[in-house]
């Protein structure tokens, strides 16, 4: 009879050593894979955190811009309301005040009024100007005004050297233009 027991025992030990060696290699590979994946996840988390901080900063800037835009919108609404109130006050002013305001707004620097008179729907103006060009500029300005429908020059005469006296008539647009 042949005793196979020592031979089998040696085979078992060899297989056990191989198994333990493979197990150790597997464990080392698994540990290395675990470390690599953990570092990769940490890197992804850090990158995500950085992106999140950047996005929060951008959101903060956009929020500040939005608040500024809202403030500007409120200011624009307030200004529009003020303009409506001022326009309403302007329209409710008496006609003579509106006419005088319009006449003074369109007077060139080289001309001045001497006498104004109002009768019916007409305003008669007498004044002086330093040149014919100043009279022409006054006529253009008054003709462009929505308050006056028609401006007619009655005459221009030389009052002194370099000084011209003029007379003109304006027809009022009583609707206020």
C-alpha cells in the first residue's frame, strides 16, 4: 500500500499558500482601488465645492444687480409720476402764465421783448434785436412751438446802428398743444 497522505498534504499546503497569496494580492488590489476611488471622489467633491462657491458668488452678484435694477425701476416710476404731476400742473396753469413761459423759453440771447399785449386769440410782441438773424431765429422758435399756431412778422426797422426794432403777431392755440 502506498501512503499518499504526505503527497496530498503538500498539495494542500501549496494550494493554501497560492490561495493566501492570491487573497493577499486581491486585498492589496482592492485597497489600492478603494484609495484611488476615494481620492477621485474627494477631487470631484472639492471641484464641486469650488463650483458651488463660484455659483454662489455669481448668484450674489446677480442678486445685487437685480436689486440695483429694481431700485432703478422704482426711480424711473417715481420720475414718470413726477413728470405726470408736473405736466398736469403745467396744463392747469392759467393761459397767460403758459404763454409767458413759452415766450421766454424761445427768446434768443440777441433779442428782447419791449411790449407784449394779448387780445382775443392773438399776442402782439414788440421788441429789439441785435440783427435780422436774431429776429429770424425768434420767428423759427415761436413757429415751432405747440402753443402758437401762426407767427407773422409785422415789420423790422433799424432803431439805431446795430439795433433793430421788430413787431410780430402770434395766433394762440388755446388747446395748449
